[in-house]
């Protein structure tokens, strides 16, 4: 069970989406509950990452005064085909109960053999049972932990932090809102932080956008390890090197000659100054 945390806007959900896509590409079908994004928004965000800058379109936003990336309709059929049988999104019109989500997870684990599950996030779940909030959360964490062991699965759980203390800009292992069982029972606890303008002035952070902090990794014995990331606004990808930035997923191998010719024409138009 892997717990992800970070302040609003830190990019934790975006990074998790990157991780899930790479897992799907490697042959690991995935179940996702996204309590904050409508299914259309969730898919569009993942479409951007799956496409990469090379295969995206854009429009000019007069409010932000910049180009805004959007998935290219020319490739929708390939993207949709990529998702088939690989990613299953739990869809509900309101916040789902923990019982319904776990029931769906068990069903998909048995029927589809899914081994990767993502719950984003803990605060958008209506947790059933008796007791106060912390007691309910503690019972839920135990259920998720037992689920991961029963089905030999990975469960990604996004948990929001409590309000930062005065002067605190980064999350730590103790920032997660709710019961201490969330971090105590987790096998891995990861924090994600968007570097401030002041931090970017420091030599060790120069050029980077975000910082991942592995607060705890029980299996490998890693504690408080930092990993720096770049961010590409256009494709919504986090990356540590140029290979990751321009990575092409397997769907691009199915492009027809006509698609590739049209793509080259688009690239020429973008480069032409007239």
C-alpha cells in the first residue's frame, strides 16, 4: 500500500497518473477511483500525458495569454484503443462509499486479474461504520492493507495533508490529515512538493520544478530520500531526463502512413514563420 500526499496544486495526482500510465504500458491493468475529477476531465488529463507534446493540439487562451494543450482528435481512436482492457475507472455521480469502492476492487481483482489500484483521494470517500473520523479511517486502512495482501496487489492511496503550520511550505510524514494508521500501516509513503521561487534559486534545485520525498519505504529501507523532477506543461508529464519527456507509448506504433504524413505536415506548419 502506497500513500501519496502533498499540498493542493503540488502535482501529486498528475505524477500518480504518470506512474499509472507507465504501469499500464508495462502490462499492468489498473483500477482507478477519482473522487475529484469528472470522468471526462480525468480522461482528458491522461490523454495529454499519453499523447506527449508531439501528438497534441492547442488553442490560445486570451485570459492566460498562452497556448493551452488539448488532445488531438485525430488520435482519439488510438488512445481509446490503448485504454481498452487496461484501465477501469470507477464512475459515480457523487462521492462513493468505501464499501462500494472495495466491492468493485474485489470484483475487478477476481474477474480481470487487476493488480494495481488507485484511490484519489481518501477525503472524497464516504467511510462507513461506527466511531469518529480517525477510527473510521483506521478501519479503512486495515481493509485496504488486507486487500493488497489477499490479492497480491498494489494500492495507491492519495491522502490530503492538514493545513500547514505557520512557516511550513513542505509536507512531512506527519502532515497527513487523519489517523496515524495511514502512515503507520503503509508500505511506502511519498510526499510531492512544488518548489517555491526561493527554493529554485538554490543551486541543488536550479532548473527543477518539483521534489518527491520518500518518507518511508519498508521494503527497501529508504527514508527521507529526495528525487527531483522537471515538468512539461504542454504534456503534463513529470520527468527526470529527456528520454522520459519525449517517450512515445505503444499506441504510436499503430499510426498509419496517412496519420504520420499529416503529423509531419502539422509540424512543418508550426515551424514555418510565415
